[in-house]
C-alpha cells in the first residue's frame, strides 16, 4: 500500500503537539509507527507498513516476563505455544485494524484511490496538520492567560487584567477569541453574574455536543442556521449566563455518552486483546465491563457459565486506551485523574472483607 504524508514543508516528520490532546495512547503509537517506518524507507511513497509491522513497532501482543500469563505460557507444550503465539499475533493485528479505523474516522488517516478499475492504487494519507487550527483555538488561553495573586482586591485585579489585555492587544499577542473571553469574564465580575450551572471548563463541550445533535446539524445543512460559528458562540454565552434552559439536560446526556463510549472502547480492547483468562486450571472468557467505586471491572465467565472471575482494569490500561482526561467533562475527568487512588481503595475494601 502506498503512503502520502501532509506536513509543513519546513519541518521534519514528527508527532505534532496537538496530536497529544486529541488522540489516545494507542492511536499515538500507531501514528508513530507509521512515521518511523516512513523514515526507515526514506519516506518513499510505498512505505506504508503492514498491520503486522505496525503491531511490532507498537509492541502490541508482547508477552511480558514475570507476568501470570508469561508463567502459564512457559508451562505450555511446543504446539500449545505455537497456537498461543498465533492467537496473540492475530489479536495484535486486530487491535491495529481497530485503531486505524478510529484514525480514519477522526480524519487523521485518509484513504484515497487512484487509477482505474483493475489498476487501482490505494494511498493512505497521514495528515500531520489535522486539528492544528482547533488546537490553537481551544488552548490559546494557556499561552496568554496569567494567574493573579489571591490576596489582591477585586478592583486591583480587574485593573491589572485590563492593562494586561491592552498590552497583549498592542503587541498582537492575543487572539480575538481569547480577548473576547477575557472581556466577557471581566464583564461577569463587574455585573456580579453568578457562576454558570455547568462547570466553566465544560461549557464549550456542552455547546459542541448540542451543535453536533441531529436537529442542529439538519438546520445547518438546510441553511436555517447561516453562521454556524456565531450560533455556537451564542450558545456558549447563554450557558455561561445560565440562560440556556436545556443546559443541564444536555450536560447529563453528554456525561452519559462519554461513559457509554468508554465502556465500548474498553470492551472492544478486552474482547480483542484479553478475551481469555487462565486461572486455577480453568479458562475464563470476557463478558462485560462495569463500574464499581469509580473503578472499571472486567467480568469473565467459564464456557459453562458456572464460574465467574472479575478483574479490576489497571490505570495503565485506562491511560493507554482512552483520551487525555482534559478532553472529558468534569465528572469523567476526575474519575480518570483519580483512578489510581480509587483502584487502591477498592483493593483495600476487598481485603477488609476477607479479614
């Protein structure tokens, strides 16, 4: 398969910083593998790696030493080891396929066909400028915002912020969107408008969730909404001012969608890569994932459904499979950021039960 890479002409191939905001660890590994292989092949057109090669670069399906699975593997016969290796390789390749499909759905990878029937060439285009503009808009404030000392009086804080905005504007070091955000925040403070019901960090997420709804998308497609950006900004403003009556309903729906997506991602990962679990001379098979005390639990059953085994999903697996916590709403973000602590608490809980 052939490869094309869209990249800035003045820069070498690399993982761009915005990728770390919008891709999970598995997706980043696959992108890195494609770039690494391209470098090895001197970035020629026919340098797109096979799924097996990508799995090798990413380390998918590796059997780590001193693990339970590794100890069981050492006790297998030569024939059983061959079957075991085949299955792990198959699962690793399937994992690559799933991630590539996710990258295509997101728009990082684009499949293009060239030629005519019988002599069609497939190009997989890797777009390194994907999400660049959105990244600059979404996180502009992290480069320009300043932190004020807590002991300053409100009036002094406002004066200092106004002076900062003026200086940034004169130097051209502030975007229109960020300047607008700062002025709105100052306006809220002067008018003594209360904090929005939705956490400030989640306001734009709720607005985008609403914008992506079927009803709004139909209105956009039918030209009922002429200026999409202006409409989105008005939604953001009304949510911040507690004027959007369906805000809480939308927020709960977004939280629910996030939770269901997380379950889907983890279930697919376990189904493809951790489907069977050898334990006490029995083989258990993955069934489903549930949440207990803010820890995801994978449930396994034997084929005859007589025995059940449940395993807490590790923080390393969560970090590997899911997006950066900052991309989620507050409740989900806090769950992911405190996952290690919750994992320890759950283990202690079950230890006390046994005592």
